[in-house]
């Protein structure tokens, strides 16, 4: 606040900075199979707006995009800018953590002990999210590529403790499934309630 104005001099009174916490209480790791660059950009943008804490791109057998190490580094920089813009738009204080792309089987092994709740979106999944208990830690949401997961990939995820979730009666596009899954998680256990 301006305390005094005199000639060429302005005196400013006490200034208080207020940080508004816009982070979700739900710590979601979105593991998204690599898809075309436009779809990945869209998923990162919308997932950031929906409060995702971490984003893990995955190389799956049916991933449309294949990234060399050099291209992966450039894509991560690009995705970081997409996330920054999304944070600015929605007022988030923290950027989601963007991990380097990993092979799905490597990531599944890492996730065996790191997430408290693990969900894989499968059209043939028999379980609904609303029947699950509220998670009390990190939540992993695994979303397949345009062609879905191979049987070996979905079997490996189930073996690692992922719960097969069905998002309604329709088969969703990869980018729609990710956003619908995040919105459902936020509605049930996050800050949408």
C-alpha cells in the first residue's frame, strides 16, 4: 500500500505477500504411454491443470512415438514449457515433476513399492474407482497408448499390484482416458469434492 506521495518520492507501507496453495492433496503420478506429440502436449497441459504431481512418459509396445535419447531430451524441455504455461494459466504454485521416458516394464518394477494405490485403465477392467478405499499416499494412474496395452504389459501391471479400472462402457482415446481418470480421482479423493 502507498503510505505517502510527495513530489518525486513515493513511500510504500508494509507489503505482505500471500501465497495461495493450489496444490491437490492427492499426489497423483500419471504414467502415460507415449503418443503423438500433440496428444502428449494436450495430456500434459490438462493433467497439470488437474493437479497431477508427477508425469511419467512410458515407452510401450504400441506407443506411436519412438524417442531417441536426444529427441527425448528435447521433448522433456518442450513438455516442461507446456507444464509451465499450464501452471500459469491455472494458478498452480508448483510444477509437476516431469520424468524422462522409461520402458513400461522398467517403470512397473520401480512402482512395486513406491505408490500406495495403483490403477491401470483397461476397457475390460471390472472395477470402478468409487468402490476403492481412499488412498493415503501417492497414487499411480497408468494409461495406455492409442492401441492400448499388450496382454503382456497389462499382465505385468496386474502382477505389480495395479488394480484394473474401467471408465464406463465406452472405450476412450488415450488422451481422454488420462484426463477422465484424473478428474475422477480428484472428484473422489482430491480437491474437487
